């Protein structure tokens, strides 16, 4: 029997987060007319995952589970394979011109995730098999705007890296965008499953960003995602593969010892990343915000969350389309922005901070 010493515990590498395997899969019959649909269908059968048919990927009404909470948890492990019918893209400011729809929903359980509000009663994970039609629509948007560059964000409604081992959709988009003089792709992730992307021809037209945070935030609010060390290891790999790299620090949370937490975060990025990472490195900084609707949903779904959502301690920011958001009051937001900007430029003097919001 192996003797476990404190030394062996320190030295031993924690097991890697396995890639996502759903527990239940629905198919729209039309999805089987596509090669990708056929491929996923075969994989689901080989894995022995229960499989059901559905008339529409937008109407899954018979999910198992006795309570709303139970159904929510099951939905997060349910994959729905369908055909994307709406090929009109949403805008995606400030990080890109358009959101490119390859998936909706995510298996992560980040307490603060805005998908909880935007996906409403449909938290299951939808992937779209008609990538070719989606890319043709993207081509239309690029042609319309050229010679301006058009940027597409692939992670507005999902975390596509976590789904890449099943779909391969990012690889298709990256290869497509490599040939686009006026098109660029970007996505952000909390997962580390990037290996299939490393050898692709990308021509620097895809920026891969990793969502990172202080240890406190990752530990308390990001269950179901890859560990910080795995994300950084993946970031180093994509930098070595020549991809432009970025980090999104979001949500920035004012917690006890936040200065220490965020200081350590930037230091460990500087210590771990290879020199290639500093070329064209970008940061996007987003302070924590919530709406009243989000607060209600989060308190129902994660009743023991430590996420601070005290309206009294926040500033109300009017929304352009309807309900406003609660952000930190100016003095706290300024302190967070200043502290992080200083640490970033201290360790990465040639990096760009795209925005703080
Ligand atoms: S990984 Fe991203 S998309 Fe998934 S639950 Fe967390 S915040 Fe939401």
C-alpha cells in the first residue's frame, strides 16, 4: 500500500477535470441530416447515454426531476443537439461586433453566471450542427462591413471550449476565420480542453481568452469548471501555438483580502506564462453586477451562496433596455480598477486593458 506523506501530497498533480459527458441527450430529427449530427449521435450511442428525440431544441418539457432545483441540476447535464434556425446574429458589445451562435447553455455552475437569467427556464445545453450555414451568415456580416474588421464572439451564450470535445465547432470557426482578411473570432473560457485547437491554421485571427479570478472567487463561486492551474496551463499552450491571448477578470468581487487575492492572481499569471504570452496580451475587467431578477434566481438555485448581493451596498446603474443593474459604488469600483490596472502593467508592461466595466 502506498504511504501518503505531506511531501507526496504536494508533489502529486491533481487529476484533470474530465471533459463534459452529458447524462441525457435530446436530438432534433433535422440534426441527423448533418454530418456533425450523425457524428454526435454515434458518440452518444457508443457512450451508452440515454437518448430521446424532440421536435424542437427550444422546447424540452419532459426533463426528469421532482423539484425545480433538481430539474435545473439535471438540465445542466443535458445536451440538446439541434439546428440553429435564427441566423441573424445579436450584437456583442464591448468585446465584439456580433455574437456567433454555436451553442447555448453551459455545464458550469458559476453562481453569478448571467445565463441563469438570460436562459430563463431553458438551462439545458444546446449545440447546433449547421456550422456551415452559421459560417455563411458570418461571411455575410463580414462582407457588409469590409474594409472594417468584424469581430465575432463565440462565448456569449455558452462556454464553447467545454463543449469542443463533443462538437468540434470552434475548430471549424477558427479554420474559417483564418482565411478571412476582415473577420476575427474570439471566445472566452473557464475550461482547459484546448488540445484539439493547438495544431490548427489560425493566422492570428482568433483570440482565445481565459476567464480567471482570485482564489477566493474560484473556490466559492465557480464549481463545475476547470481549476485555475488547468486554465493557465491551457493559456500557455495556446500562446505557444501562436494564438493572440487574453484574460477576462470577471466578475471582480470585493471580498475580504481582495487586494491580496487579485495581487496573487496577476503574480501567478506572470510567473507561469511563457514569453510568447505577452505578445498582443489583452485584459478585460468586469466588476460584479446583478439585477433584482438575477438575485432572486441565484438565491433559489444556490441557496447557500456566499455571493454578496446586498442592494444597500451597491450603486444602481440604469439599463438601456429595461431593468438596471447593481454595481459597486464609485469609490469601490475605482479602487478595484486602479489596483488591477497597476498590477497588470507592473507585470505585463506591453499588455492592453480593453475596458473596465
Ligand atoms: S463557465 Fe461561464 S458560461 Fe459556464 S456557468 Fe460559468 S460563467 Fe456561466
